[in-house]
C-alpha cells in the first residue's frame, strides 16, 4: 500500500513515517511539507530519525497525493481541507486525524468524501474509540441528574481547545442522552455562573508539559461519581490506528467514515 504523509516533519508526521517503515505491506510513496518548511528536500526517513528512505520531503502536494493509494493527514484545518479536495480530484483515499475544523471546513470534507472514501476521526486510538462507545452507553444508562463533565489535558503546543477527542466524547455522551451536544454544552466556566442546569455537559481543559493525551469523562451523581479514563503515553497508538484505517479505507466506496467503522464498533 503506497501512502503519502502530509505534515511529514511534524511530531505525528515523523511517527507515521517510522511506523510505515516497519510495517509489512506499507510503503512511503511521498512526504509533504508546507512551502517554506525547514525540512523541504530532506529525506523523510532521516527527518524521522531513521536511515534514508529515498523519499524527499516536497511541497508539491498535488503530485505527492497522486503518487499514493491513500494519504494520511494530521496537519491544520486549512491544509487538511485543501489536501482533501486534491485527494478527491485525484481519486485517492484519505485518513484524517486533524481536529479543530470549523463547520464550513467540515462541510468541504463531506463534499470530498462524495468522490473518495475518507476516514475522519478525532482520535485514532483503539482504546479511545472503545471509551467513546462506553461513554455513550453509560450516558444512556444514567438519568440526567448525573452531571457529565469531560476533562482533558494535552501538551503545551496543542492549538485547539477543547481537544477534538474531548468534543467527540461529549458528542458520545449527548448521543447516549439523545440530545444535541451544542444545545447542552458548557465549554468554560468563569465568574458567577449560577447553579448548574440539569443535563448540562461540561468541559475542562488543561495544557502543559509534554502530556500526549489524557481524557476523563465524569458522571457525578448525589453520593457517587463514576469516571471513565483514557491516557495515552505515546503517539505511536495514533499512528498505528491511522495505518489500520488506511488499510481499511482503500477498499471502501466513497463516503465519510469514522474509526467506529474501521474497528467494527458502529451500531
């Protein structure tokens, strides 16, 4: 399977290059960096701490995507949307792990998925996706008097908050209660906020150090509290999940899929 990695010199990009290099049946077809990037023209393997792989990092995105069967993208929203539109035009499947997309950007991803199969997930981890299924089921089992909060922490360099995974967990909890998250969420609390309304789903965000990813969903009732927690210790779990998604998506019809589909958790 020929794979193109966008954002190849970033933390996730380098991890993906390393995982592809040691995965039987996977081949790095091309590696992309934004124009002006310091890693341009360098060997993607060397940038990732490996021996040379014979693949130079390029800013010719269209040619790089066209060289692959699937492109894996962990970049920034503006770039991800552009890459998805190129992939759709070239007939190349895609795996997206970028978070923080605005509604209009998300719509453009949906349009691209009408032409090619795309797996788009806030988190590629097997454990996190099992957690999402548990969060939805637990929210359905407990009555609305249980207050739900999503606590998350990431490294100091993360640019969006709450994290895409935290929002996905919030959506899972809302689905369990059969409500729209946007109708009941509270993303921040500051000052005199008043008593908490029944049914609210809250978020708390922490940033610091080199935390890879920590998420806890709390169900606080009178006299008890239930907590469901996942902690990531290495980005390797995301890279492994992305490669699993890439292997799965290349055989699918055009459409927008999630890791639930990849892992057989849908429904």
